[in-house]
C-alpha cells in the first residue's frame, strides 16, 4: 500500500515504539506512587516533557500532556471562556477543524456566545485586517486560529495574529496540530497564549497530545481530580504515550525531513496539473506546509476516485478524516469559494517520512487511469 494520508494519521516510528515498550512491561508503576518503582517513571515523564519543549521552543513547565488535539483545544477554550464570564464573543477562522468548530457551536447555541468566523480568500487565507476589525474591546474573550490547515496545508500568519491579539490583551489559541514536524516552531517567539498538538500526526501513537500555555497565562483546568500535571490536568498519566510523544518530538526535531518533501510534493503536483486535463490546486501555492497537496479533478467524485485508487493500492483522502463519508462538501473548500460539486471532486495527498519518488510516479499513473475511467463512466454528480 502506498500511504499518502499522513495528515489523517502517521505510523508510529520504530524508535518511538522501542522507547515506549518498557513502559508497557516492567515500568508499570503509577508515577504518583511513593515507591522506588515510580522513580524511573517520573524521570521518563520529565524527560519527555523536556524533549517536547525543546522541539516546540518553549519551557517544559509550559506544556501539559493531554489525550490529543481535540482535548487540548477544548481545554483551551474552556480555560479562556470560564475565566472571563463577562466576555461573550469569540473570533475564529471559518476553516478551523471540527475540534474547534463544534465546541464553538456549543458555546454559541447553548451559552449564547457570539462568534465571528473570519472569511478566507480563494487561497484559503484569512486577513489580518479582518482579524483586527473583528475584535470587540471588552467583549472578545479569545481568538482561535489554526496554524496549518489539515485539508489544504495552508499556513496562516499566527505570530502576526498573536501580536494583534496581544495589543488588545486577548489570548490567542492556535490549533498547531498540522504544523508540528512540518515547519520549525518556536512557541515562545510566536506570542500565542495556547497551542494544541497531537502526537499521532508526527509519528507518536494515537491518544497522546500536548497543550502549551505561555508562562503567566491564567489557566482554568478542564479535568478536575488528582494533582497530576501540576494540577492542570487530572488523571493518571498515559506514561507509554508520553514517552512516545517525547521520542517522536526528538525524532521530528532532529530530522524535520518534511522540508525535503516540498520538492517531492511540488514535482508531484506539477506533473498531475500538466498531465491530467481538468485538474486544479486548492490553496495557496507557497504559503503551506511542505507535505500536503489538495487537488480537484473536474467531472470526478472524490469518493469514487478514492475507491479506484484503493483498488490500486493507494491510500489518499477526500479531505479531513473526521468528515470522510459525510454527505456535506468540505467546509474548508466551500469557504474558499468552491461550489459543492468542485469541493466534492477534491482529493488530499499528504506525504510522510516514507514517501518516495518511485511511489509518487506510480500514484500519478494510477490517478491518470482512475480519472479517465471515472470520466468515461460519466458518473460525476
Ligand atoms: N486539529 C486539526 C487541524 C487536526 O487535523 C486534527 C486531527 O485530525 C485535530 C485537531 C484533532 O486531533 P486529535 O485527533 O488528536 O484529537
């Protein structure tokens, strides 16, 4: 199988699995225990936090371990809203992930919040001018903007947005799930208040993530209970997952191989655009992460194309993994101005550590065949 769906999830790296293994076997003690058995566990916990902090450009105490991107984003939104009950307005991008859109809809419908959803242009970018204009002094509780879009890979100007937020004393939460490991990140310099990360997007296992909160950010925990994570996230720690995300962060920091993927991606994209008629790129040409391309194929339907590719041993996706199978066209692509049929004719290819030139040549060939088969059947709709 040629796997080109790394934005949905990545395989666990062998070195990560190796680092985790002892924590499923002999090293099983509860890190909060006073027993000698707990010492190596606590050490591993501290080391993983340091590795993650070095990778993300922050201090270890600015990070807490969570179950993933969704929990981190929900926690950050809970923290900013519960601490400022008088402020009932939120700003977010219109192309955010469901992990932001759904809690925002709940705040809107069940709690009476007002939400400004920033429009994006045809390249998938919102503007800093629109952001500045949307701020309601004294009313806006937070700004929540993704760093990299999961469907198109488009990169937003988060440090610039954070500067605007800071000038108004408003916390900026960023969904950095699709940015980690793909572009160098320095959270301390970025000026954001909160940032969310998910291990399974950069070769750690599923079910482990991180929430960054800048030093001196007032925080209201979401999970209450034990004193874990310095009372910021209760619950016995997922030690093997934590060791795994630490090892994956070290690996990603050492390699940041995704930079070399840009050449592969651009070449792949150019060949498809040139060789298969009626194809178009979705999203900005250069302002995006290096591993992602979103392409649309006139007269085709993504689900049908995916089936044909699957039969040829190729795994791509129709967009966000969370909306696969959904009857609705992608909200990201329709926000960029595509009509529903055009949005439904789009495929996302996202590369990872194992993606090779040879694989991509096979994919281009299979894609050309699948598109012409689909078009000859005339089943688009
Ligand atoms: N945000 C973005 C941009 C994502 O792509 C994802 C996962 O698909 C998430 C948040 C949710 O992360 P998790 O799967 O760790 O909950």
